């Protein structure tokens, strides 16, 4: 019994570390909001080559079919892995956030 009590603080600290890891944002879903997608995905990953990501209106005119991710060139490009062509590909969570945003009608928040 005494050994169990001595191990309790260690077990609790390991559990707390795991919870912080989950709350770090790595495993949490990305919000499907244009402002978040623009600032965390499009601007750092796409704007170097595609200046149109700065404007939601231009993005909708050229790359997005609101309500239909599968018909949207933006989603097709990132889902297939053809974009971005340089550097790291988007995380699955990032691709899913873009899909959810488009499926929701690509609203402006």
C-alpha cells in the first residue's frame, strides 16, 4: 500500500503531461473559419506564390466552390498533395479544416 502511495504523484504527473500534450493544439482540430485558415494555412504556406490568398473574394472566384470541397481546386490541390509544391505538405488537420470551411459554404468570419 505504501508503494502505491509513493507512485501516485508520479502517475498523476505523467497523466498531466499527457493532457498538456493533447491541449497543445497538435491533436486538436483546426477551426474551420476563414480567418484562422487564412492566417495559419494560406498565408504561411501559399502566399509566397499565390497572392490571391490575401482576399477571400479572389479565392472564391478562382479556387473555391462554396459548399462543394470536391469541386474546389483549392481542396483538390492540397488534398492530393500537389500543393504546396515546396516545403512540408499540409497536416491532415489543416486539410480537414479547409474541407470543412468549404463544405460550410466558405463563410467569412
